[in-house]
């Protein structure tokens, strides 16, 4: 039994996460093009949280937060949900969906760095090389005269803040020995991080709601529902389980394929441009996945 191995069911969840988060970006763009960002995130996160916790309650799972875990839960919610959700929402409004996903998934760099500083993790040499290859792939898409930062500096900065926050939240989450199921943990974080966004949306954007309700398209409604069900409810629960099983250096680099899927999803759904930069980034990111997962990957029997 390999200490850092994934079970077969967790491998399936990891693939489902990569697909769900990768294909979500164009649908996020569609929803946010018609729904104000605070309202969009303030609607999605608490709704997902209540659904997750209700299902847990009806299935008689533990939904109570154990004594002594409220403080780390609130801190993790701040970075994983509140900061991530609002800054990414603003960022994606100013970027193409594929571009936004590329910057968002610099998250592995920050997750690994924060894990080294906070959790005293010691990634292996192959994990470091894999991480470097993946970040080089993302870098080819972001820097230079044709890079994202040159074209949309404000949107890029907002998305980078979101990525750093998610990386910090991932490291914090790995540090704590949670005494609750992954679904309960996801539900409470979405609720605690989402409710402040909802309250802010009421104060800042309530006057926009009548116009949004009267003009919103079916595409925006269906995109929002899709985001709620798959990337938020399902993928967040699955991601928290993955984090609990393997070191951050493996879990974080494993999802570097997400922005590649995001770029090509944006091309297929929104006709966003895909060129040599995107192809080069794809090759480097796939190399990173091979370095991190294949040499040491062993499935455990449950």
C-alpha cells in the first residue's frame, strides 16, 4: 500500500474534477456576462452549501462542526471560498474564459509554496520538476507582448489574487485533521464563505436585479444551474476528499490540466482564439502531469 497513492474511486473523482472545472469556464463567462458578480457568487455558494448539508442531514451523515474546528473552518472558508469566488468572478468578466482559467490554475504554485512554509511539506524532486514544467506551460500563455498580462492587466491581477487565495486555502485545509466528512466540510465552507458575499450583493447590486430578471437569457440561466450542480456541488466535495488523501504537491499539480481544458472549451463554446501558445502550454502541462503522477502512481485497494 503506497502512502501517497490514490484509491481507484479517488482517481475517478480526480478525472471528474478536471473535466468539471475545465469545462466550467465558458459557462461561468456566459453567466457572469448577464448576472452581476456579487449576485452570481452570492447565489451559487450558499445554495450549494444548503443543498450539500441537507443531503448530508437526510442521509444521516455528520453535519455538526466538531468542537475546536470552527476557527480553522472560518479561516479556510475565507481563502477557499470568499476571496476566491469574488476575485475570480470579477477577473473572468475582464478576461476570456480560457485566459481566466490559465491564471486561476497557477494555484498549484502557491499551494505547494504555502504547504512548504505552513505544513513543512517536503516535495520530491520529481514533484518539483513536474510543478516547474506545468508552470512553464502556463507562463508561455501569460507573459510577453501577446500574453494575458499585457492585454488585460486588471483582470489578470484580480484572477491572480484569487489563485493565491485558493493556494493558501488548500495549504491550510491540508494542515488540519478534520473530524467531519468531506461533504460536510465543503458545505460549511461554501456557507461561511458565501453568505458574506450574499449580504454584500444585497447592498451593492439589489437595484440591478429587476433589469437582470427581465432580460436574462435561457443560456445564462442554464449555465448558472450547470455551474451550481457540477463544478460547485460535486467537484468541491470530490476535491476536499482528494486533498485529504494525498500531499498538496500531487493534488495541486494533478489539476493543472484544467486550464488546458478551459482554453479549448472556450474555443469550442465561445469561439475564443487558440494558437501556438495554447498548444505549447498543453504539451508542457501534460508533461507535468506525467512527471508527477505516473512514476510514483500506485492504486490502492479499498
